[in-house]
């Protein structure tokens, strides 16, 4: 599944306007983040998009310790 270009741009630009509109998981680390997370940008092919954090956790991704996507 490819990442929509608007989501990819939001991740690369750390765009907080997209926070809580989607979350992204990184397959290689098993972590999910908000688009505004300041962590290193993963390779596009390793990203999985989620509608909300609960879906990411259900898919066995853990919340990022930097951006805390499981908190408001």
C-alpha cells in the first residue's frame, strides 16, 4: 500500500495541522507517531498509515516516546 502524497508531505514537514487526522507506523521499528513528530523521517516504503492510534496499537505498534501519540 502506498502512502498518499499529502500524508508523506505532512510527515516530512512535521506538519502539526495533520495531527489526529492520521497516524503513521514504522514497520522496521514497530512504533507509531503523529505527523508532527520530530523523530527521523523513515523510508517511505516502511510507513503504514492509520486512521487513529487505537488501530495502530491493535496492529501491534507501540506509541512513540517522543511525540506520545496515545495522549491528547
